[in-house]
């Protein structure tokens, strides 16, 4: 299992709109091969910051299967205009349970 971690800084004042659009976009990612689960959390300290955690079966399910899919364009069209700056995304694997 691979954990994708994305820090999402949303343009100030757009937080509620972002969440509304994310509700639509999450159906896209949830339909992708290798997808296991996801959660979106909002920062308590920084109003414009969210964290997206997505579990994938393997790294390529995200980096190739999702990112190179037609569905990714739909995801991008729904969400990418909210970000400033564009998110940093990293992938993690379990070391200790």
C-alpha cells in the first residue's frame, strides 16, 4: 500500500467552493484502478490549507494510472484553479505499523 500525501493551499476565500468541487471530484479518484481510500482534512491553524491522503495499491496506480488518464483531466478542471501555489505531492510506504 502507498500513501499519497498532498498539501493543498487554496486561494483565500475559496475554501467552501473548493470543498463543494472536491465533493464532485472525489468520485473520479475513487473510480480509478488501484484506489483504496481517501480523506480530505482541513487545517485548524491555517484556514486555506487542506491535506489530501489517498491510499493506492501501488505507486503506479497514482503516477501512471490516474495521472495519465482522461479522468485526471476532469479532476484537474474541477480543482487545479483553486491552488496557490500548486500542491506538493509525496508518496509514502509503511515502515512500522
